[in-house]
């Protein structure tokens, strides 16, 4: 690696939050030429801005772990597999997610780039892997945007029983989400801060409520204990009988959990637009473990204690694709306890959650397009940014996919939600596999190039073994996620396509670029670990010193 490469600056650091263009050094101009091919292109396209503050990053990470899957999707898992299977499935998947996030945090802190995942695949594995994961993750975000908007349409149907105005509601949500994304990244960050705050307060309140109800503090003073784990049972048989049926029920929850955890990697996508990424990204990533433990492990435990898997209201809501809160096991638990008024509040929170997730996926999808344009995997006009640092064409193209959500008007919001959810789950799993694979190659490059791991700004635990474990775990779910269609009497062409369409899509992207560009696997000794890193090393963010105990608490949270 030449000294010129090490000294190159990164264009993403040449803007303030307000979008005012700063003076650029010769090193900055060199890096502009490296990314944009020439200085005129830099002047033409502009740049993204580091407008995300520490509290934005922390709450984007928090909000990314709480989506409609935890409020709505977990009910389907409970009805299909039982409370213990749901608890174990979400816990096992959560452990694998934590391992993957450790890998991602280590790499994203070393080199924080906008939409970093395709760039990491390109740099550390193979250019074709970067191309495949970039387009895979873009369509993942674009379709998940439709998932969340259709989920919002399902939720609104809880109040609008006739469903006559579904198209109007969808249009309003789309306009709101686009509006939050086109002004400035700080506006997006502020919106996510408040959206995430609502979700966090709600899930904490629900877990506390579940404990109170469980010990007999509800209006009916009934003490639940673990009675539903005994009758009808802790693990429901799925397809098979006996231990085989219970194992298949447990495995089936892994797919549902993968959908619920989708978007957890979004904090790394925001790394390229974050203030002080060397401090804020590791803090957010390290807290993922506690968020998984508190929100998902305790959340699924609470649901399994309060609602039996054979609850007639739950089964009817799932069978009929009932609207919004009717499918939520949280609301069913509240109704069973005789608490009035809360279902409408929970429905409003689910609507907020869906809107928040849609907002986040439009942001991340546009940054993936921007990142791919940087490395030549997408047209260069997508590099065009507004004066406030928003890649406007990337946002517009990603937002255009949201129009698919109008399918819900004719087909039914519940059906479309389920179709989209199954498709994007596999895309999520492929992205997580690539992150683990890139981490394995990153670790190999560090060793081959004589870089001591103790010098890393953030060190992932147990590398490369945790990366290998995550890669194997996610690969198994990809291969066997549609196992049910191969069992006797369950074959459906539609289910097979939904379960496995993501596999040929991903490898189609990979082999297209592999053949078209004749790319080669990156050798550990040749992997580029330094281009753009000098700019991060040279950045200075003053340390914020708390003045009182209240500020100490706030700085710890944010």
C-alpha cells in the first residue's frame, strides 16, 4: 500500500451538517478524483453530509431492532409453534445477529462509508460479491418499504373496517416518508429519534404490563404464571409429531425471527453520515446485545406467558388476515385481561412503528444505491446530491418502488404483507451472510498485512470464529426456510417461489458481474484496508463533558 493511498481523503467528510461546502485540501481533491474520476464530477455531483448526531445513531440502532415483526409477526410464530419455541427461536437468532453485528461494527468503525455493506463486500471479498449484495440489499430495502407501508395499511384497517380509503392512506404515508428523506439527513435522524422513542416507551410499558398481569395485578386479578406452557403446551408440533414435530416448530420460528430482526444492520449504513463514527458506531453496536435481550427475549417470553398458542381470537385474526392490532398478541393479552382502551393506543403505536420502519428503509435503500454508484456498480448520476447532502436521485428511484404498495387496494393488505415479508427475509439473510464473509476476509487481511488487532477502533469478540458461526447459521436458514413445501400434502408452487426466489436473484447478480467484469477473489495480502481511512483519522470531534448527573444519564443513553 503506497503512502499516497494512505493519505487519500474521503469525500464524505467534506461537508458540514448544513451542507456548506468547506475548503478542500490537496488530499481531499485527490480522493474526490479517486471516487468521482475527476474534480469536475465532484463539483457536479456534490456529497453527502455528516448530519447524524450521537442520539440519532443510538436511536436508529434502537428503532432498527423494534419493528412490526415484534408487534404483529410474532403472533403468527406463537400460533404455529408455541411459546417456548418462539422464545428459543428468537433467542438463537438474536445470538447470531449479535455475532454478525460485532463483525459489521468492527469493519464499519475502521472505515465508515455511506451504505457501507456493498463496499465492504467489494473491498474484502470479491467485486462480484459487492455488486450482488448491493443490489440484493437495495431491492430488499425497496420491498421492505412496501412491507411496512402495507403493514400501516393493515393497521389503519383496524379503524376503517370497510377499507374504502386504503389507497388514500397509502398515498399519505408515502408522501410523509419521502418528505422526511428529501430535506436533510438531520431531518431523517430527528424523525427516527422520535419514532424510536415512541416504540421504546411502548415496548417497555408492555413488558412491565405483562409482568403485572402475570402476577395477578390486572382487573381480573388472575395470576397466569406459566399455565399456558402446561396447557395447551410449551412447544406446538408442526407438520410432524412428537420430538420431530416440536423441532420443526422451533426451526419454523427462526425464519419468522429473521424477518423481525431485519434492518438491525441499518446503523452501519448510517456510519458514513454520522458524527464521530469511531465513538458512536461502536457504542450503538455493543448495545445490540442488551436490546435483543430486553426487547425480544423478554418480549417473546411475556407474550408466551399471557396468550396460549390456541387462542381463538389469535387464530381467527391470522386466518382472516384481520387488520392491525387484531393480529397482535399484545392486544389479545390486553383484551383477555379486560383492560379497556389500550388496543387503540397499541394500534396507533404499531402504525407509528410501520411508518418509522418505512422511513428507515427508504433512507437505507437510497444510500445503498449511492454506495454502488461510488464503486461503479450503478449509474453515476445517482451520485447527485442536493446542497443539504441528500442523494436526490437515489431517494427518488427507491421511493418509486413504494408505489407497488397500491397492490394492497385490490389484493388485500394482509396477503401482500405476507408475500413481501417472506421475500425480504431471504434477502436479509444473504446480506448477513456477506457481512460475516467480509469479516472473515477482513480478519485474514489484517493478519496477512501485519496489522495488530489491538489497534482497531472496535474489536469484535471471538474473530473469526463468531463470523463463521453466523455464516453457517444464516446459510442453514436460507437453504431450509421453505422446508414445509417439501412435506407430504403441503406442496404449493406459490409457496416454493416465495421461499426460494431470493436465491437465484442473489446468485444471478453475482454471476452476471463475475462474468461481465471477470472479477477475482481478493487475496488477503492485496485487500485495500486504507483508502479513505486517513480522513477518519484526521477528523476531530470535541469530547462532550457532562455538567451534572442528568447530562451523565443522557450521554449514557445517547
